[in-house]
C-alpha cells in the first residue's frame, strides 16, 4: 500500500536516502483510480528500496503549487531530494517500473 503524503510530511520524505515516487491524485479522478492498484502494487514490490506515496491534490495545496501540478494523475520521481522525472496522465505499469528502476540504477 502506498504511503499517504501530505504537505506536512513531504519535506521529511524528500530528505530520505531512498528515492521517492509521489502520485498526485484525487478521489474524483477516473484515470487516478485506474492507476491506483498499480501504484499500490509497486509500493509493495519496491518496499525496502523506494518510498512510493500518494498525495491528494484537494487536501495538499502547498506541495501541488510547489511543483505546478495542473493535471492528474501526475507522478513525480525524486532522487537525492531532486525531481528527476515525471509522468503526466495514466500510464502502463511497465512505464512506472522502467522509471523506478532508473532511480535505483
């Protein structure tokens, strides 16, 4: 299960040694619901190597504004505290696996 990311815990997660993947989503978003099982599966699969979380855009305006997220789902990939990649819109599981593996490579 993906970790709940909020405005209050985002900075702490970003400082972690582990790469970080955040799914910016909303309950009312159809494409977000489509990829939700994939995000949760990847959170289990990479549990000990990558932090994978979900940030509700309706409840966390500060982080949404910080990264200029305008379309959801948007998935941001961080390494060493810096954003290194992103996916906007629903994507295949293989796309996420490829990008997460690149974070670890």
